[in-house]
C-alpha cells in the first residue's frame, strides 16, 4: 500500500507482501489510522518490513499491530520521520538495525503509549533505534527485545535530544551491552521510567 493522502485501514490485514523498500505500507505526508488492522509478515529485502511513515500522525486503535515483519537491514516494524505515533503494538519484528522502530535523521518524532516487545536486531536497537532525532517518548512499554547492543533502545543522537517520560523498559536482552538503553551521544533525559530494578 502506497499513499500520499489521509488513509484509514479498518478491519484489514496487510500481510505477506515483499518489496525492495517497504514491504507493507508506505505513507508520506499523511495522517494514517489503523483501526482493528494488522501489518504482518511483510518483507523489505533492503529495508523496512512493515511500515514507513513520515510527516504526519499515525494512530493505532482497537488492538491494531505491526508484527512479524522483516526489514533486512533497517526498520523491521516501522521507520518514522517527523511523525506523531500513538497506541501501536510493535511486536516480533526483525532487522539488522532498529528491529521494532527505526528513527534516523527523523526530525521531531513523538511516541505515545506504544508497546514495543519481542523484536530482534542482529546488530543494534532491538526495540528502538534512535539516530539524530529529537524524540519524545511518553508512557511506552519496551519489553523483551534483543540485540547485541541496545536491546531496548540504542541512542546515537549527536546534536539531538531524547526525552523519555513514564512507561517501562523491562527484560530486554543485550548479548554485548546496553540491555535497557545503550546511550552513545546526544542529550538524554529520563523521567519516571520503570526499569524493573526494585
């Protein structure tokens, strides 16, 4: 699915598609709503398995999910640029970098009430990969993801800022270092996030 206009997917499944770039849904400069819909088991043979979204809002409701997609190199579940994203389940996706969520030169992006779980990266950023992006992340759950480095979040954010507020970063497995967060550069502020340390 390729869209340059506002789009609502209701009671739909986008599944088992393949493309060089973006196996599932490609939305640019649009407000996209997933309502009881699932982007599942798609393949980007170069990058982005499930969804590329840029310059607009993405809202997931009624249990909508982005799951079991393979982005090969970058962005297994979702690649975002200048996006405001609310309420998505991003689960069981794979890529070399940014298996769940991939943010690179992504402008200003806000993630609210996402569940990012059980994603697996071969290199960095099992749950969320952040590179030179002004990120606000509110009340998100990042759980059960894996990667050699930065299993939950990998942040290499030169000249950019990341603010994490509330939510949970739990039970992520890094085979090298940075189980919860691998923080390399940029400004990072963490407020009231549960790391399961009690």
